[in-house]
C-alpha cells in the first residue's frame, strides 16, 4: 500500500512539474485535476505556487482557490466558438492553468496578494470575445469581408490565386515565377474584436491581432520581400537567404532571413516592440541596426529616441495568438486598451484613473465580465459594463 501511495505521489509530482513547465497535454491536465479533488494534493500545489512567487514577492500569500472555476474555464471547451486558426488546445497545451482561477496570479501595483472580494462588476449587457474576422482589399479596390466569404477561390492577380482555406485563413498561391507578371498590393485589415491569419505568396505565415492591418504584394519579385504593418502581428517567415524579408512598421524596419518574431506597434501603446522567438532579425528604428537573438525584445518610442534591449519570454509576448491576455506589471490603461481592441468596446474612466499594475494571464475566450471580475479581484479597480462601453472606477 505504501509503495502504491508512493507511486501515486510520484505521478502527481510528475504532472505538477509538467504543468509548471507549461507542457501538460489536455489529458494530463484532466488527470491533474482528478488529483486536485483531494485536499492533500491541492495543498501541495498551492504550496509550490506560493514558493514560486515568494522568489519574486517575499510577502506573498495564497488564498483558497476555487478549483471548480479553474476547471470550468480551462478544461471545458468553448463550444459556441469556432477558432480554427487560433485553437484553444495547441499541439502541446502550453497552459498556465491557475491564472484562470480566482485571480491567484494577478497582483496589484503594491505586489500584495489578491483578495477574494467577490464579484463587484456591474453587468448590464455582457460582451462576447472577438473572433476570426477581417476585410481584404484587393489592388483594384474591391473589398472582401473574409469572415462572410465562402471557402474556396476569392480572386486572382496575374498568376497568383487567392483563396479562403477550409480552416479559415487566406492563402496566396503563386503560379509561375515570371518577373513581368501582374503584381498588385493587397491589404488585410482586422477590425476591433477580430483576429486573422494569412499565408503570403512566399508561404510566410502572419497572424494579425485586433485593430491591425498588413499590406503586401500578390507576388514577391525582385531581390527582397517587403510588407507594411500597423498594429500587431506574429510572423513565421519562410526562409530564403537570397530574398530578405522586410517588415516596415512605424519608424522601424525589421530585416529577416527566415525566423519567427512578433511586432507590436499600436499607436495607443506606450512603446513599440520587436520580439524574436527563433532565428535572427535586424531592427532599424532610425538609430542604427540592432541584431536580436532569440528571447530578446527591442523596445522604442513611436516617434524618436533610443532602442532598448530586454530579455523576455517570447511565449508570453505572443500569448495573444494562442488565446490569452498576458500582463506583466501592465498599467490599467494598457490593460484596458487590449480589452477595448479584443471586445470592440469603448473605455470610460470615472474619477481618477486607478494606479494599478497587473501581472497574470487570462483566457481571451471568456466573456468580458469574467475578465473584468478577475482583474477586480486584484484590488484597486472596479468596472461597469453598459451599452458596449466599459466604465473604469477606483475601488
């Protein structure tokens, strides 16, 4: 019996380690939750969570977690939504399950632990999360609403065919490589409350966040490949050393040979950034070229000023692509800008703007009321939802 109990404890420790490393599969996550039905295993998990955060927050303590709520928000699928381009479960479910619980990984500006204060959010009309939607503008001015378009052939430009795949994304299929063929500029625009993926003529993949746009040719010809971005996008550039790939976004130009990286250049953000996940990119923001290595981020002001380098976790920067809001000491106005774009709402501040910073990760699959309730539980802020507007108030 003791040996069997030891084996069970060892299995739980194994699953816990995988969960902390964000490597749990869906089945392993469900198995972990079966263990968490017992007080003994919940106590082990909460103890380890506390130890992890004490390394960053010496005075931290952990309140009781509503594990039923955690399970509901992470394991239960969002059946009413179809997200073929941004699946909730990736090939490897790299999840931080506790962040969807009762705010346990959300901390306020004083780094005090969250308080389980109950749900104060006033909801007159809840708002559903965003979805895959975009408008494609062709070179002749024709506009196609992609989320309403049928799958299959959409248009053509010279030898390039444009189609909507059954999985939802737009795909450009280049024909022959005739340098004299007709080439037009296309622009794909993502409204607030939307996201989309496009496969460019060179087979590069681009995921676009809400309130973003990408302009690109229907065929890449010449010695280089050029696109222009506003907003935010994640790129997986097809490798071609003979034809460098350039992304122009605001004051920055990113030069790429073949790599994975994120560009964020919203005008309402306090800074723009380029974050490298794989490969190598060179960033020029008007102050000379800076070569990034994987795990580095170049950050800079929109108009002028120096470029600063930071070591970051690329997965956290790109969690929007995988269905999460990621906050890291993020001011309330930047948090609300993310919410404004994804839920297509207006934001109103009543009274003094709350001086609160948030750290944590929350699923973008939730209705907005759930997200706001979790944010409220960090203290210092309250919300009201009314008429497609979120009102932000001091706690």
